[in-house]
């Protein structure tokens, strides 16, 4: 079973960061355009079929899996930024979303800012947000 919602992802990340700081997400390939990602880039999380939140990337480190396989560790700011829900199949969230393709951040003035996350996802899936 995958991540249920942003609160579930936050709990998983908190446990991981408490055990082995800083908060990192491991991925197989090192980004070819790492400098671009670190210049204000974010990791976008697809939860239950929609991009729901993002986290700023603070560093990208070369790392090694437990079996010796090289990988990349994306160091994430722990703070979540909720975004306008957008239906999306799972993808590697750091893969160069252009500003036009990235969902807008939810702000206090966003029409859906006060809606529960699940409702935002459902309305986005229906094309109503």
C-alpha cells in the first residue's frame, strides 16, 4: 500500500529523518541537470493519483545503496508546500517540471485552500479544480 495522504508522507519522512538525518529521498540516477534543480527546485509528490505537495530540494548527494549500487540522495527541506491538486500518474517528481507544468502553490487566498486534501484530489480528478 502506498502513501495515503500528505500527513502519512510527513509521518514516514519524520521517522526516516529521525533515524538517519538529514531528510533524504534516494533515487537510482543522479540528475543530469542538478544545478537547475538546486536553483529553487522542488520534489513534487504524487499521492493517490494527484500531485499534492512539494518540498524544496536543498542538496543532491552521491550515495550508495546497501548492495553497493550507486544512487543519488535528494536532500529535502522538511516543510511541505501544498499545491493545487493535479491528476498525475506516478513519476520521478524531480524530473524538471517547467514552471508552466508545475502546479501552483496553495495560498490562503486559493479557492481550495480550506478544502480537505482528499476533496481537492477528487475534484481535480474530475477536472473541477
